C-alpha cells in the first residue's frame, strides 16, 4: 500500500480513538476508499488469452 493509504489509516484510527465522531470517521473512510480505488485503477494486471 502506498504511504498515503497508511497515513489515512493512521489519521482515521487517531480520530476514532481520541474524539470519535461518526460523520468525520465515515468521511475519512470515504477518502481512504477513494484512494484505494484510484490506485487499483492505475495499477491493474491484464490477462491475455
């Protein structure tokens, strides 16, 4: 995983631990998942037949 993904996981964990707010945590999760999708869209393996 990229550094940005690790950073987002760390931020989300800290937010949830220190001052849990459902809306903020969901927004951070959305940002994290968008980061995953962008990476997987860029780096994909194609199978040739």
